């Protein structure tokens, strides 16, 4: 069997397993959830609560029974932060399939094993990068909406509702992330977890300074008592003021961040242009031991420079 035939067979098998994995991870679960919804009432709030409970009960049971490993639990937390409703094993399978596909295709087109290994590593990291980007935007949206969530809870408490009813109101009236996260809070409470455990789990899923203040305030209130309406109202004002200051600082530092990104991208752009203009010279450079040593040293210095640049342009508020 020649190399080309082996490559085609590997690519075909990998594509098949990728399709099966994607179907099992996404579409099959959606069909199950849809079938269960059709058996319930037409109330969208109840359907949404059942959907959250369906995707969250297993994680709660694993935490309480201690069956999952630390690595698996850490990956589950990352997936929950990105609101990706798949298991860690399924995510690992997607990473491996992406790595194999990108590595094989790069090696087939370039006929260079070094490029193939680099593409293999990059392909494995693609799902992680996607998860990180999705988590970043979700956390930013949560930070932007949190003061409105607290105002909604304050309004519910002023009308005589309790804390649990105000949590359910947020679940009904807000979309992801706060509707989803407070739905999980409601599910965990109904399954017997204490308020301290529920709030700590909320902070684990949304590691944000504003959420930390909320969790700390609620724990102090549960121990000492007081006026919950006034407490959440003052917290909402503090968080809204902090967010306005954060946006102002972000605007003032936007030019520095843009300059840092340009400086970071310049070497890669130049390398790409040179690889297109002088492919033979570049290929000889990356395959020569001296060239490899230079690339490694340059990468280390670039990593150090990128770290310093990001430390300069990041301002904590």
C-alpha cells in the first residue's frame, strides 16, 4: 500500500469518526431534549428549566459522589464556562480528530514532516482556542448584565418575593449567561445543596470579581442577617459604577493594545510573505539545524516580549 492510499484511508476514517462524534455530541442530544420538551406543557419557562436540569444533574451527582477525576472536573468547569453542552471525553475526541486532519492535510500538501507536526499541534489546540474565545465573550456579557440582574432581584424582593423566587425570575427573563446560570442555581438548590455550595459553584462557573462580591455579600447576609434589598441595591450601584470605570479604562488603553497586537503580528506576516516569495529558501532554513535553533530562540524571546506587552496594556480595575 503506497503512502497516498494510506493517507486517503486515514483522512476518510478520521472524517467519518469526526462526523459521528459531532452528531453524538450535538444533534443526538438536541433530539433527546426536543422529544422530552414535547411531552411537557407548552410553558417555555418550564421547558427551559427542564433543559438546564437535564444538562446539569449529572455534573452535580459526580461532584457529590466524587466519581470524576480532578482533570475531568476541571475540563467540565471549562466547558460549563463556555456553555458547551458536551462531555470532556467528547471534547477530547474532537481535539484529536482536528489534530489528525490538520496534520495529515498539511503533510500531504507540503511533504514536510516538520510542518505536519506543527499543524498537528495547532489542530489539537483549535477547539481549545474556540472554547477560550467563547468563554471570553460569555464572561464579558455576564459582567455587562450583572447589575441589571441584581436590579431585577431587588424589584422582586421589594414586591415580597423570596430569594428563590427572585432567582427563578432571573431564569425566566434573562438569556444566557445569567438565565442559564441562575437556572443551575435553582436546580442545585432543589437537589439539596446548601446556599454556600450553590453560590461557590456559581463563582466557579463565572469567576468574576463582581460575582465574588455577590457571593461574599450573600454569605455574610446568611450568617448575620440584615436588609437584603438594601444590600443587593448597593451592590448593584457599586458594580455598575465599576463597569463604567472599566469601560473608560478600556477605551483609553485601546491604542496601546492595538500597537501591541501589530508588533506581535509583524514577524508572522513577514514570515508568511517570505514563505510565498522564497519558498525554497524558507524550506531550507526551517529544515537546517541552525535554522531550527534560531527559530526556537526567537520564539522564546517573542513569548517573553508578548508577555511583557500584555502586562503593560492590561489595567486592573
